[in-house]
C-alpha cells in the first residue's frame, strides 16, 4: 500500500486552549476554526478541502492529551514558502525555537523545530519553490 500523504489528521495537545489558539494564529497569521464536542474542545487549522487535504487541530480533553517537548511523535507543519517566516514569529507569540532553520538537502528543503506555548515539540518543513 502506498499513501498519497502520510498524514491525514493530527492533534496537538493543549492545556490552555485560548493561549494555544492565540499562539498558532499569531505564528501562521491565520484564524483557527472552533469545533467542540461533548468530550473534546478543538481549534482546527483551516484547509482548502477537508476531503482531500491534511487536517489537524489543537485539542483539549482532560486526561486524554498531555503536551510534551521530548516524548511522543514529532509532526511537521507546513512552513512554506520559507520556515524562517514562521520562526520569526515564534518567540513573540510565546514559543521557543529549539532547532533553527536547517537545510535537509537542496531537493527536500528545510526544517526547524519549536516548542509551543503548551509545551509541545513541533516541526516545520518547507520546500524551495
């Protein structure tokens, strides 16, 4: 089996959902979409087409999510056209850059890693245009 995209959905844990929402809206210069269920509060990242695109959300559900700067999976969010543009907004929004913009290779582009306001370790990836 091969996949069109390796990721179809992701969830980033939040302790303080309002703080996390402000952080991600600031660094990506976008607005997250509220979607709450009886068991979990979510703030979804906007995607052009939920049926064909990769989606994700910041989530809060007592006892189910635990932010971590060292454990668990590391996901890479889209930092196109240049991860540096996003990195430049991380600290002002309350996060911390832990791996600066680093070239993977000329064909695979650049990566970086930051810690968000909730204590999650999150990657960024961009491919040169």
